[in-house]
C-alpha cells in the first residue's frame, strides 16, 4: 500500500483500453480486497477516492470482463460497514449525492448472466444491511429509487410470460409442466429477493418495496379480477392472477401486504356489513371497519383500472354477492378457478399478520368464537359455508369425474372446511359425500382388474403417510403451483396407453381413495 499501488492501478486503467490488462487487474484487486483483514488496510484502500475512480472507469464490457468487474464490486461491498461506507459516498451537506458502487452495480441488475444478477443482488443487500440513514434516504429517493419499480415491473412481465405458458396449447402436457416449473422457480427466486429486502427491517426501505409491489403488481391484478375496476385489456387470466397473489403472500407476506390484499378482497362485503351495522349499532370494531373501508375506497377510486367505475353500486343481497367479487370465482363452474380463489382466502385467513377485523370477516379460524365477537360484521366463509361445501362435493361426485388432480385438491379443501366448521353435513351434502365415496370405491375396484393389481397393497402402505401429511399441511406451506396445474389436468393424457401410464393411474386412484 505504501508504494501507492492503487494510484498506479488507476493510472494504468486511464492509459489502457485493453481488456487483457483490465481483466487481470480487476481480478487482482478482488483478491487483494477479499484478503484484507485489518481495518487500517480497508480504510487506506477505500480512502483517496481510488476505489471510486476504478469503479467509475469506462470499461468496454466484452467477453468475461463484466464478470471480473462485478466480482470486484462484490468484493468491495463485502467490506462495507458503518465506518467504511462513508469513504465511498459523495456527500453534500447532510445528503448523499452519489454512491458509485451502488449506481454502477445497478447497471447490471438485469444482466442476462444469472451469476452476475445473483452477485448484484447480494451486493445490494450488503449495502441495505449497513443501516446508514443517509444511504436509505438516497436509495429510496428518485431517480435512484426507480430500481425498485423496475424490479417489480420485471416481475410483472415474468407473470405475464407465465400466463402465456399456462395457456399454451402446442406443448405436450409433460413438457408444459417442466416449463411451468422452471418459470415458477425463477419467479419464486425473485420473490425471495424482495423478502430479503424487507428482512433488513428498515421502515423507509420496506415502505418503498411494499408500495411498488401493491401499486404496480397487486392492485392492477386484483381490482379488475374482483370487478372493482375496468379491465385495460392486458390483465392476467383469473387462475394465474390467483397464483400470483397467493405466491406473493406466501413468500413475502408481512402486515402491510396481508392487510392490503384482504382489504381489497373484502371491500364489497365490508361496505355491505358497515351499512347494515350503522342502522343498528356503532361499536368500536364497526368504527375500525369504516376506517379500513375508507382507505380501501381511496385505493379503488384512485386506481387507473377503476376509471369510469366510480359510481358503480356494490351488491348488497346474498344472490348478487355470490356473483360479485371473489365469491364469483369461489362459486365458478370451473373447479380450477373455484379452488384457486378459495386457496387465496385460506392463505389470508391463516395469516398471523392479518388484522383481527379482517380475519373475522373471512371467518375461517375459530369460526364459532368469531361469530360471537361481533354480530354486526359478517363472516364470509361462515355465511356461505353450506354452499361452498356443496360446490366442493359436487366436484367430487361429478359424472364423468374430474381429473385425479382436481379431486385430490378438492379433498384437501373439503377436509379443512369440515374440521373448521365443527358440525356435520346437511342431508343433501351428505348424499353427495356418499356418492363421491361410492365413485372412488368403484374406481379402486376397477384397478383390481388392472395389470398392476398385485401392487395395490404396497402402494397403499407407501402412499398413506405422504397423503396424510399432504392433507394436513397448512395453506401457508401448500405449494400454490397446483393452481397452475389444474387446468392442464383436464386435458388429454397425450394418448399414453403404456404400462407406465397404467401404473400412474393406479397410484393416483389409490391416493384419492384414501
């Protein structure tokens, strides 16, 4: 250091435009910084603006030079703390006016090379975890804060690509499933990056991230889906929309996210409940309901999707309620859509971060207790429980039967609702349950005449623990990918009549018969 090595590196970079020199130089710098253990060495290295000069050098990123450059940036970020970060900032008064390390790193945020993307995300998280107020102010203020809106816009584009894949008809079922799995893995990976940002626990950063997710992604999906706003012609399909919101809640979650989504979903029913309650009483919980109603009203009326729909009246009677909002999807003739919408309600109802009033309005956990808490606020699932159970049982008792996958997941919902309801079925629903049982029994008997009949006892023993665990898992743990598979499961089986397909059919029949 005493021989001004860094100054010499800066001089060499200024006079050289040869990547054969720049690449090993950056590699050497990365190794040197990584091996610095003393605070004195780090302070000396970061002072005198040498590192900023190297970061800001106009490289021509061809070949592997981008990888060497990003590795260098990553090495620098690993040495950041509250004491060293100030050496890389350019400050005017009490405000940061430039942060070359962060600014240059963001230029590679959407690089096509996955390794570079991963390194940049790790770098940004290192900076966010420094916990410097001036840095938080800088990164959450335009134009630098555009990074967060760009991230959400990119995520939105991925969901639209996923939607196109879901509805692609030219691919065989198995190939399509593999493509869907690859695409959803990429999306979930990006969602965990958002989760890591929120995990920093800094309110200014969390607010910017949540606001962008709600404004750019969630509200534009939910408002048209729930008929609270007009479609702009570029919306996701209903099933993919429910998958999107469910995935966001499972991976990212948080009070702000859960309460905002639940507030929008319950908006029409909350309006009706408050109107009815005002005529009878005005309790503390009702006043809070009006507060949430007012906030959600601002969201709905200020959204671009609701232009021209401000004066639309919300339904108040039971029959029209079933044709509006999320209930229109719950009672859809399409079982895929019905299960997808129910799954979103389940995720919300089981969320620990959900506001007690909103949890009460959904009415899933501790149903009887919540009914007694405040009779003025209706419990959505309690009110329509018999109809929902009836819809699920009709799917199970359908002739011809729906796909094995739809039957299996319908059984998961049915079991959960029956346990939470805490009482027996009505006569009509009980008949449907018996019909479903007889249908499963007949399917299993047919397998006794199949080529794999002698393996049924073994399959039963092996699959029972897995089936039991799957049926008992919570909605927070259940993979929402099943939502995307349901539509595909109703298609043909690619004409497969092989012994393997017969085996697969036998196994699925045994699983649904349990």
